[in-house]
C-alpha cells in the first residue's frame, strides 16, 4: 500500500498504478479519518468495483465552524492505515493542511438550495467547505467512482449536484448507513459519548424505525403529524437537545408542506435528524425511495 502526503505524490502514485494496470478504474473514498466499519464498508465496495482504490484522510478545517470540534476531532493514523490495508486500499492520501491549503483560499464552491436546510442551516458555510475540498481531491486523484455514506445524505445530495452541475467525470456511489447491533449509526464522533449519552442516543434510530412503521401503517399521516411524533419521542430523553427534525424530498432537500400525506407521495422521502447529547452532535436519517 502506497502512502502519499503531497499533491505530487498522490498524482504520481495514481498514474503509476494506472500505467501498471491498463484499462483499470480508480475508486476513491474521501474521509476525515478515525475510520470505523462504516468507512470500511465504503473501502471494501471500492476494492470490489475497481482495480485501483484510493483512500484520503484529511480533517478539513474549512468545513468546521468557529465553535465546532476541529481541534478535538479524533485521529488515529496508524489504526487507519492498518484498516485501509485490510480493506484492499492501494493508495492512502494523507495530506497536511499546508499541502491542501498552501495559501489563503480565495475560491470556494457553493451549491445553492440543496445546502440551505438541515445541516446547512445550522452549520453556515459547512457545505462550502465540503464541496471545495472534495472538488480539490477529485482534481488530485481523478477517480472514476467516489464512495460516500448515506449517513450524511444531504452531503451526498450536495456532492452529486456539484458533480452534475460542473460536469465532473466521476460517478458518485451512495452507500447504506452502517449501524451498531443496537441501532446506533456508526460515527467517528461516537467516541465522545459517555455511557449514558450513548444509551440515550439510541432514540435516534428508534425514532426513525417508528416513523417508518407509521408511514407504512398510516398512509394518510401528514408531515406535520409525523414530525410531532418524532420530536416528542426524542424529547423524552432528558439530555437530548434537538438541532433539527426534518422531513424532506430527496435529493432536492425541499421540505414537505405540513399537510402533505407522506404515504401518498410520489417522491423519495428523507427523514433527517440532528441531535446533541452533551457536547456531541449526532446525525441520522431514514431514506425511503419512492416505490411505483
């Protein structure tokens, strides 16, 4: 496994493997590291679908707000490299902030509308930082396919919009959420949770399961009614501090009108949650594709 730390090294490494493996495709998994089984599922899928697989590990400062957890974001380079090797990764790109941003960035990519609700509303500028760094990474790696987890479904929608609008020559592969056996969605931030916070955080997956059942059993339930049920269920946890509960169309992220009957909708539905438990903000969602 090749470890590259500069732009020149990552470009040379990808080109070398493309030359050595004619007609090969390159799969790419961009991450911020502290890898877990969710990331591993992306890496394995890339290795299955491509002759060359590249992983990037970079904690991107421009997608963090001034009061967010950039400095304490968990890091484990040696563990990440070991897991990457086990998952069939050929090249790991480990740039520093100085490599990615050698000078003040005067160019940013902003996707309108899709970024304006959910995490875009509560974390202003976050998605500008995401799209900018992903575009830079795409330019460096030049992958044929890129793999993103649907735990951050809004991020997937934003990146797909960017790729479509800018005619980027890369296929975006969304991958399912990976959960612990008790239902908690895997996240690098789970390490911050105390035992009690983690126990109460199970309310996220429980709320989504409940919402799914209600839509199946009550086709006339409205967006407002379902939202109220979810909010009340989460608020039953004493330390849960709701950032948002949103029921939107996917991938436009347009909020459903309050009176819309969800079981009668002819569009994909995303129920998205962001809730703080102590100092840790967790996101989760349920994606319900429209069934003809």
